[in-house]
C-alpha cells in the first residue's frame, strides 16, 4: 500500500514539475483548462437559473412551476435546451444575414469574457488584471451592441423599436453605474478586483455606501434589461422586442447571454459591495466555509432579488425610466461621490493602495 | 516575445483594414461597426504597450458610449446611398489635401523622434517607470497635479459644448402635459374622492 501511495505521489510530482508546462503549448493548455473550469459551471448555472426563476416566480404566484420533467422538474432546463437545439433556424428574408447571425454571438461572448477577471477566492482568478473593474465595466457597457445589432439586422419594426429603447436605456444607466464604481474606487485606492474585495475585510461596502449599493443594484437591473426595466423586450407592446425574429440556437444564445450577464452583474455587486468571497464576520462558524462558497451564495442571493423584483414590480413607463436615470440617480450618485471624497479627505482616510 | 509580435501585427493589420472598410463600405451601419472594430484593435495595441488604463477607457468611452450614439443616429438616418456617392469627386480634392497635411505632420513627428530622441523627454514631465507605479496612478499624478488647470479647462470646453447642444435642441412647447411626481404622491384621499349621498330616483 505504501509503495502504491509513493507511486501516486511520484506521478503527481512528475506531473506538476513537468517541463511541458513552461512551453507555449503548456501555458496555452493551462489557460484553456482554467477557462473551461470557469465556463462549464457557468453554463450549468445559467441553465439552472432559468429553472430557479420559474420555480421562484411560480411560488410567489402560488403555482408549482416546472414539476414534470425529472424530479421536481430538475431536468426541465435540459429539455428546453434540447428543444431549442432541434428547432429550425429562420433567417428572415429582409434581414442583414451576417449581422443577424453575429448579434446573438456578440451577446453570448460578451457575457462569457467578463468572467475572466472575476475572483472566486484569493488568487482564484483566470486573469488578475490591474484594471479589473474597468474591464468589467467596459464589457457590461458593450452588451448593448448585441441588442442594437439584432434590432437593426432583423429589418422589422418591433425589434428596431426594442433596439432603440435599449440603446438609450443602457447608455443612461451606465453613467450612474460609473459614478457608483468611482465611489467604491476612492474608498479602495485600486482598480484591481482582488484589492477591492480585500479592502472590505473590516466592513462590507454595502454598509457605509448603502445608498450607492441600492443605486448600483437598480442600475444593474436596467443594464441587463430585467424587469421592471425590460422595455427593450416589452412583450405587451413590442411583442418580444429585439429578439422577435430569432429562433432556435440564435434565440438560445440570446437567452444564455442574458442570464450569464445577470450572473455577472450579481458577481459584480457581490465584489463591489458584499465583500466577494469574504465571510460576513471573520469568526469561527463563518470562516469554516470556504471563500468560493460564500461568493456563490452572495451571487445566488442577488439573483433571488432579481427574480423577486420581476415577480413584484410592474414595468416602468419609458419617460419615467429616463427620469429615474438622469434626474434622480445621476445627480444623487454625483453628490455622493463628492461627499465620499470630502469625507475621506477631511478625516485623512484616503487610501494609498 | 514572438506571441507579442504576432499579436501586434494582428491588431495593427485588423485596425488598418477596418479603417479602410469604414470609408469604403457601402452601408453606413457597416461603417460604424467597422469603426468599432478599429477601436477594439486600438485598445488591443494599448494593452500590448502596457497602457491598460487607456485601453479600457477607450473601450468604455468610445465603444460603450460614443459609438452607440453614433450607431443610433446612423440607423435612424434615411440616406440615399446613390446620391451620397455623387459628391465623391467634388470632395476628393479637399479630403485629399487634409489627408496630405496629416501625413506631413505625422512625418514631422516621427522625424523629430528619430532625429532627436531626447527632445520628448525635455518637454515632458517625468513619469515614474511602469515597474514602480501602475499606469492609472502615473496618469492621475500627471493630470491632476501638474496639468490640473489645463485638464479643468478641457472639461469646461466640453461643458460649453454640452450646454450649446442643449440650447440648440431644447424647445418649449405649449400644451404639453407633464407628469408631476410630487403632485401625484402628495395627493390626499380628500382631494380626489368625494362621497355623495344620492337620493333615489335623481342624478348627482
């Protein structure tokens, strides 16, 4: 038995110190493995987020939700995926083919590449960028292109209206999101996501920056086109909005991309305000649980509020949406940036990171 | 190093190629999309040079906001492409002249750089080497300390431009019913509901 253990240890040792890992191919293999380790669970999480959405909303409306396919309906997302795969892809006659097909890909890819900088634990990150939070902000602001391109390329009225609404909405709410991020950054003194989480060791930023947390959360709802800001889809007015003409896999890509970007926004909220992978208190029962579990739990909590909001709120009217973005959130977040900066300066708390 | 060189040539080639496509594609929406591709490759080049802050700001500001509005406008325009192409020969001399001037200026810049490599360092503020300071911090140190007045002046110019655009487009129309949120929320039950005891057989 001892020789067997030695044999295993020897192989593991050889495997870890293998010179292949230093070559270009080896480095490439490691990166691909890391990317797969993030994306495979992510896609599974997206599938079961749709299931969770239907179950949660079902429970809130005193229904059962999916309960036929598999135990408690657990295989429902798989059945849905299979159904979408085997449907026919329809390209409308008047559509601009290349952009029409490229748009869902853009949505999906953007939702995936944002996860490259998300730290799941200390050092558990694919790429520890110096400007991680700016990268996330850039990726989330690009999400609008999938919507605009699909709306325009469909060559149809309702998708076009949806695309225009989405463009105006996302650009508006990005501004206040930017100010919220700036507020967090002046409290941290670094753009690195790991530093942002570590700066919350004493207290999560959700406590001292509570109003900014609320604004950020509402802005993420608008940024992901979720209810009550789902005007780009607005099924009661413009049918399904920008993805009206899509079917089969192209539709599935939109769906996956949208839910993956919801998860990304949940991750961003947890990193900026809820202490990322840190436990609420650094004492015994809490710090037994490993960091990534805390992080997933926080994302799940954010997602639950997303679903809760969808089951509760009626959709905003368009002018009210614009008013909220430009006349309420923007001045308030700007004021709060000045207040925070002034407070940190007056009490000599400015971080030097 | 080989990978970096490959990435550089890839980014540079795609940037130039999409720049050509911006001015040569027939559909203006395609032009804007190629412009966005060019911005992306510019950001890639910035990352290769180690200026990751500038790269991200380029993507956030130009791709995430400016190009969206640009695309917005171009999609809404009702352009007759054939008519638009008509003036091509007419504008060719002016466009060519501007291009030539730009080319000459670029040659001067590169020429000065080759002829006197130290000239740039004399005029510029010393910036800490990238090994010691992140470029976000280095940039902030220069912009917000040594060049604060110029930076603020640039901001004011933009503010004036914004005010000008608003003045040009703002118009007051008569008879527009606006929502008064405070009025809606401040409404009391007594203001809006009145109970009347209506006698049988007669109206209110």
